[in-house]
C-alpha cells in the first residue's frame, strides 16, 4: 500500500500543475501499459503510439480522477483498454502479434543463474511467449495482466468489464492451455 500512497502524492502534485510529478507517474507505468497494449496490438510502433495516447488522455483527464477503492493503475489500464478498442474499431482488423516473440520485452530470466541455467530459462521463456501468442483474447490478456503485470483479479475485472469470477475462470483456462502446451513439448 506504500506504493499507492506515493502515487497518490504524485497524482495530487500533478493535479496542481507539477509536470515533474506526472513524469514520475509516466516512468513508473510506461512499461506495464506498453506491454499490455503490445500484447493486444502486436506491433511495436502502434503500441508505442497508443501508449503515448493513454498518458496524454490520463493527463488531460487527471482532474476527473479520484482515488476511491481502486488503484490508480486500474484507471490507466481502463484508459489503455478503451484506446485499444477504439484503435481496432477504426482499423477493423484483428490483432496479430509480431512474429518474433523475443521482441515482447518481458524479462523472465533470473540474473543469479549460471550460463547453462540461463540458457535453459531463456528457452523456457521463449516457449512460454510462443504459447501465449497462440491464445485467444481475453485468455492472453488476463494471463499477461495477472501473471506478468501482477494485477489482481479484481483489478483485471474492473479493467476489462467482467466479473471477478469470470476473470478467475478465464485465468484457470489459460493456465491449463499453457500446461498442455508444455506437456506436448515434453516439459511437464
């Protein structure tokens, strides 16, 4: 909760015109918001542009944001989700992830591993990314938000406008899909 108190302080300063405070918020949330969008649009340049749009919209709407029982990050993800929805409405095509899942900028590797262990972890991470690309939405989205971004099921439900039980069920289904993928590869 200490982190959320820090964010509250930064947001209050930003509401009072402190651009440096909003810059700190931007730095803290840029990577997770970018990753969230990238997993949806599958293109690095479009994800960067849409991420910028999220923060511009957040900055313009900051006065209307009030801390209640939801973290600030939920509000940002909600904005991001809506921007992605609008993006696909305009584009009228389905998202396709880039063919190279190594571009996903997700760090799975433990820095304390020896080179052989690191190579094995890198291979497992590559396989996990490969499996995630084969998932459909919202399975992929919920898996990424919960297990990679660390969002709670409650926050995810708020962001994607589903109830928490449905989010848990989809998450369970996603994990089963991953298990099956690794089982087929002889790794489980």
